[in-house]
C-alpha cells in the first residue's frame, strides 16, 4: 500500500508547492519521515524486532512535516544524464529514457553515490570516500543549520562545513561528507546511521547504509 499512499502525498505536495520538482517532493518526504510509530515506539519488522533501514527506508512518511521540510535535495532532469552514464547505460538506452540523443563519451559521468540524493548507500573498504551534496533553503530566508552525525558502528563520518548559514530563500549551499573505517576488522556486513541538519524549526535527516567490504 505504500505506492498509492505516497502517490497521494506527492500529489498533495505538488498542489501545495507547484514549483517543486519530483526530486524536491521525494526529498521532502524522505527527510521529514518519522522514525517511531504512532505509539512512539521503534518501528518493528515482521519478526517484531527493531526494523533496519532496508525495512523502513527513510521511515514512516509524515505529510504535515513534508510540506515544510526546511531544506531539499533537488535535481533537474538534465542531472540524471551523467548519472545514467556513470551507471553504465548505453547511449541508446539513455536516449530512450530522456527522448533525446545522448553521447556519454562527451559527458562527465557521475558516480552512483554522487547524485544529489537525500540518502547515502555505499560500499566502504580500506580507503575513505567523500561525497558532495547541495541543499536548497525553502524555509526562512535567514536560517542556520548545524550538523548532527549519528553513530555508525565501525565507521567515522565527517561533514564539512558543520554549519550552513542561509540568507535567502532558495539559496543553495554545498557540503562534503567523508566516510572512513574506524575498525577494519569488521567486514562483509551492513551498518547504518544518519546525518541530520538541525535548525530551530527543522530537522532534515538523511539515512545512511554502508556495506563494509
């Protein structure tokens, strides 16, 4: 039932914000989702155990909060061409999707985890990895957000800068997030966590899933 529910919520958000892109709507739904159920308890899986990120995704959708997410991770249609090239699709396959000729040889391919997406799903070996994200302020013109980094077993996470100061509505700011192994003896498992940009009015949460290899 999640598909019709989310489709309806996306339609409501589009009505409330006609200028939002599909990526902006998805970002708002994901970053404002609830981590607890209606009884304020942890979300459980089919075994009645605390559900992991593969069962919950970003969490339980919260339509009211999604209408005012504070920040969004936005993408325009043109941004997906280098992403599809980076995934290994052929020029012909991408042309069918975008309905326009594409030549990946002339495009700077975008690595999978570098798409400006409101979550992170990566494989992490001995070498650290750094990714870039850009957020757009759709809250108050003058807004300050501070980073809150959740604990991820076996992984160190660094975010620069640690503070985002906005002075305008629709202003865009970029941050860099780095992942490194704190315990290299742990392998072949998935670990999870999140980072959250926090202001006086908003909490903008991005879930993280990491496969330690």
